[in-house]
């Protein structure tokens, strides 16, 4: 059983992408674990557009201080890593809200136990399959489970709105991980 199946055996929404990378499995997994979208302009613009209502409301309400930091990989919790084969991150909350409604998840067991009404749980998993000594197939799968009907009703329109951009971001993520891993392989 893959880790994403362990943490979300049932799900309502999912997305899967894969890429063959010219690097050994260990380097691919290290690049996946260390991935940060900081240099990806599309990611920055997509998140800025997504967070525009929250930031505008923050200003209109005259709140002091900076609004919450932009969404990124630091919002995810590492749930588990299985050697150089698999890695899974988790997130929980009300993602359709302007501020994401994110719930604090400390680790894998707390993610499994999380069951707050009106929320959704998301896993972002990576599976690295060696093709030979110098090539690896990296698969990423995102799964979302809505805890109840209310969460599913609220999350569904959000998913269909963000899914095209999310898919593009996932493919760009794989390409960036591939470049990073290939650079390590030739160093």
C-alpha cells in the first residue's frame, strides 16, 4: 500500500501526474522532499491571485501588521517518508475560505485522527520508481477527502475552479524536481 493510500484510503477528489527523470531514485526523492516553489513565477502569481481577496479585506478592515504569509510548501506537514521510495505531505482545513481555514496538523497520527466537521483533508504524495540505475519515474498524487457533506458541497466548486492551475503547478513541480535531481546527479 502506498503512503497516500494509508493516509487517505477514501477520497472525493484526486489528481495524478508523472515524469521520468534522468537521476537515481535517492536524488529524485531528496529533490522532492526539498522542493520549494519560490522560483516559480506561475506559482507566485497563482497564489497571489488566490490570496487577493484575503489581502484586500485585511487592508480594508485597517488591520495592523502584515497579513498571513503566502501559501507554500511550508503549510504542509510531512506525514511520513518511506526510504527513497515514497513521501507524503498533509494539509487539513477549509481550503475554499479566503484564509484557507487551515487546521494545525503536527504529524501523521494527528492527520489520521483529524475529523473536524466541515473540513477537508489533503495529501500530496510522491512515489519514486527506479527505472534503472540512472533513471527514475516520479509520480505525484494529490487526494482530497471531505469529512462531511457540507465540506464536500463547499469544496467541489473550489476544486473545479483551481484544478486546471493546480494541475499545471504539479507538472511544473515535477519538472523543477527533475531539474534539481538531474543537477545533483551530474555534480
